[in-house]
């Protein structure tokens, strides 16, 4: 899941006012640690794929994320109205599909490419409906970069690309649903409830997968580590960072996560990208950074808060 990036209006109160000087440097360090932790968690998860597959890893990660968010949000489920439950259930479904599609994509096309393509989700939300000239340039640049990354050819893994784009679509839906949840529920109760429902949905899936593919101690440790590194650590780090840096700066810095993913994929998983792929990644990173940095303050605050408890990917 991606939680602290757009936990919605609730995080405005939780994060407080960004501080100057050393506090801002601490915020940068926290954002750096959050991004690296999230991608390191994804790489550790990939190491467990051969034993329990993406579905098994995602199930365990969802359970970890549910525990983390439940402790942070302490949702009072009995007090939820039907109008409050509707976006929560939608968010839970998005959590479940987003994480599984991203991890399945990582298994097929590699960490760097999957995360970069997934970033089209928030970029699309940032550009949707915009009439600014700069955004009219960002959209075709990002689209061209996607074509370069996909490299249409007989050997192209189209299912892997499709799964990454499904994760991107889910991330866009996540942003919109999280805004609705943040308007309808106080604090982190909405995301916490959605994480709990998503974790419950994965109980039969996880039980079946782990029964058919018994995890080794190493695979189980890797899946648990993925939950901690890609959910608990980023959630807390992002929450603390948003108390120290402006929201728009957080959003721009978040744009370098595809680069982190490509670097971690290279170091940990030995997934090599050529110069053309690196250039395409930088184009998408640049388009996202420009879209966030030049957006008006209101849309920026709405988009930027969503990132990464990434109880998802």
C-alpha cells in the first residue's frame, strides 16, 4: 500500500508545520531512508518469489501492513456508517490488487521497470484535467518514455508491462479514494480499516499459497522483511518527514523512487538496464517532478501526501 503519501487531510494535522534548517535536513534524510527502505523491501520480496511466489509474499506483507496501520489508526469500525464504509472497501480492494499486480510485474520485468511504470499512476492524476502548457509537454514526454521502456518486440513481456500499468491505475484510484476516505473519517482510521479488510481478504489466498508452497525460513523472513521495510519504515519515515519539509518538496523528492528502484534492482537482484532504459526512467522522473513542482498549492497538497506506507509496493 502507499499510505503516508496520501493519507488525506488527516495527515495535515498529524504532520504539523514544516521546520527550517537542521529540521529540513533531517526531513531529507528521512525521505532518502524511506525511498531506499521501500525499494530494498521490494528487492527482498523478489528473493522470496521462487519459493512462495508474489501472491505469498504479498499476503504476508498485507498482514504486516494491516498490523502497522491498525496500531497507528485504531479504527472504531462499529461507528462507521455505510457512506464511510464504501470508500474504505474500495480502498481495501485497491490495496489488494495494487500490491499483487506490482509484485507480479517485478517478478516478470524487474524492479526498476515495474516501479517506473507504476509511477504513471500519480503522474496521470497530477496531469488529469490540467490546462497548463508545461503539463501539455510532460504528458507526451512520459508517454514516449513508456514506449521506450516497453520496447515493443516479439520478446517483450507484455503481461509484465500490463501488470505494472494495472498497478499504476490502482495507484491513481488509491489517490482519489484516499482523499474521499480522509474527508469522511478522522485521523488514520480509514486507511487502517482498509488495510485490515485487505489483510483479511488475503487470509484464504495466503493460506492456500503457503499450503501449496511451504515457505522456507529464508523466504518467510524475506516476506516479513518486505512488510517491515516497505510498509512500517516508510510509513513512519514519511510521516516524520512531512513535519519537516513542505509538501511540494516531499512530492518532488518522491519522484526519484524509480531511480532508487533501478539502483536497488541492480545491486541486490543484478537486474541490469541499458542506457536507453535509464534515459526513459529519468524522463518519467522528470515529468513527475515538474508536474508536482509547478502545480498550484491546493492540488499539490492533495496529491503529495499519498506515499508509502506502501503497504503496497
